[in-house]
């Protein structure tokens, strides 16, 4: 009997799973395995909300596999060691997996490729990966707009089928499904329901109406104008091909304004892949600024200020509401992500890497490439970034995107009785907007001038 291993990673689904479909088609039996990381306690790049969502995804995947005749094997350890042992135990002649775009995943893939087993690595996480979207000179794009035009012109692979049936040898032992205790974690965040069925329901709800208003509503944090699919893409409970195909189908039946919303959402999918290819070709961006001119920035070291930002106690309501939303849900509205990131780097002059790490520890949808790209964009150090002199004013951003204060009052109960207009301009120096709420910790205009001078000196 021909046996293969399918190594689940960021593809926790049975529908349109490229490597899994290939394994099932080519072998009599498939051993599906998920390998848990060994770290416990604090981790610089992940935390309780994302691990809690992962646990739910694995429980859902287990049920789905069992319904198809298979069984998910849980192991823990270094992936290359675990896969070598599993291949020896089962007599598997091949290992199938979908490629990871991140440097850490790629490093492990290289180790697995040296195991001496037939390896089948597939492209699945992105519509176009690695070197598929290149300039006429065969170099990677450094700017989004030409990348997006090139991406849009390429043929798109249609979604694959769902696995109909598979067989897993009954004698293969595994660990119990993980819980947060597996990593020594606890969570107070209320994360979204996880798993393939929940993801498919979110996609259906988005396509029923919100996508057609996406262009007008996506920047308003006080309303439900986003897709909320980011964590599903991150964990692979939906494939990028299915999302894209469903969006194109919806756009074909939409009004002119609705088509604009669909196009805007697809543009966000392209941003995701742009940042993935940036990380692929320039993995050093995880450690240093993409723009070499800004390496060595004199960032301020102020742990007290960083802690106030983390806790949502800066005295800037739109910033604090975003940070509290993150703590409570493991998610933050994208417009607010930009505001809080620029506040950290341009108002507090703190290193973007501190914010990048905090987001990765707390976001359910923490995607290394997109998170790094977003933080470097806000810090004006990344590819296609906001110019250093474009510094968002939290007060005017509030007036533009949350003028009635709906979002702010939802997450800051101390301000529930404050009129929305009060959130759109700073209070008098030294005063706060309400009792038990702090006064603004800095003067935005003064810190803006300081930031401009800091960037000018480095960019001379």
C-alpha cells in the first residue's frame, strides 16, 4: 500500500488544499499531521489569541477529517525530526506540504527536503508566489502599483475540489488536541469562531452585501465594513483562490458602485501578496528598515511610554480604543492599525519593531509579511511607504473616520458620556476628556515637528 504524509501548516482545511489533494490522488493512504511548536510561555512572535484560534481550527479539522475517513495526527517537536520519525513509523514514501512564504518556514522546509524522502512542495498560500510576479528585467517589484498591475494580468488558478475521502492507518499514535495550556498560555480575548465552516460562513456574509459597500465603509471603524477574513487567510481555513473566485463572481453581478467595492477588496488581497514577495526577496526587513537610508534611526527608548501605548492609556481616544479592541478581541480595524502605528513611531518616536512584535503577540490574524509591511509603511521606512512628512494627526483622523465617536465609546467606557465632537480635537493642555481617563501624554503638533527633524537629519 502506498502511504504519504500530508504536513498541515497554514492550510487547515479540506477544500482546495493543493498539497492534500495531490497526496490523496497519488496514494492509497494519507497520514495527516500537524506539528506543534515546542516553546512555552512568552514568545516574541505569537501569543494566546492566535494560539487559541489555532486550537479551534485543529479541533474543526479533526472533525472534518474523521467525517472523510481520516484522522489528524498531532505531534510536537522540530518538524524535520518529527517527520523523519513519522515516515519511519508509517513506511510513508512521500511527504506533501504547502510552501510557507516566511523565512522561518522556508528554513524548516529546506531541512525537511534533506530527509531522503520523496518531497512534494506546493504553492498554496498565495495566488502568485515567489518569482511569479516580476518586472520586465526579472527583478522583484519594490513599489505596489506596478506590482498590482502585473499581478492582475496573470492567469488565476481556479479553486480545487474538496477532499471526498481519505484513509489514515489506524495504528499511528498521536497527542491530544492542544489547548492554551500546551504553551503555558492564558487568554482573556474573545476571539472569533474558528475552523473551516466558520470561515465559509464569514465569506458568505461578506459577499451577501458588505463587499459592495467596501470602498465607502472599510475605513470607518465604528461600523461593520470589513470582511473579517484575515485570520482565515492566515490559518488557511479558506484558500486565496476560493476567496478571489467568489469575489470576481460577485463583481460580475454587481452595480457600478458595487464593482468598485469588489475591486477595492481584491486590491487588499494583492497588498497581502505584495508584502509576501517583499519578505521573500528581502527577508532582512524583519530585522532592519527596508530603506537603507533610515537604518540607524535614533528611536527613543521609553518603556513607560511603550506600556501606556500597549495598555490603551495614551489620552488619545482613537489610539486607546484601537489598543483596547486588540486586547479584547485579538483584532484591530485596519485604519486604526495605521493610526496607532504612526502614533507610536511619529508621536512617541519609539522603534517600530516594538509595535510589530506586540501586534504579532496579540493579533489572531498576525501575518508576518503584512504586519511587517504595515509597520514599516507607518514608520516611513518600508517599501512604498508613507513619506516621512506624512504624519497622521489622531484628532483629525478621528474627525474623518469616527466623527460621532461610536468606535471610541465602544472600547473606552470612561468616555461613554463624552460628545463625539470632543474626540476630534485635543483638550486644553493638562486636561483630560473625562474622569478616570488620562490627559494626552504628548502634544501632537510638537512631536510632529520633532519627528520631522529626526527624519530630516537621518535622510540628509
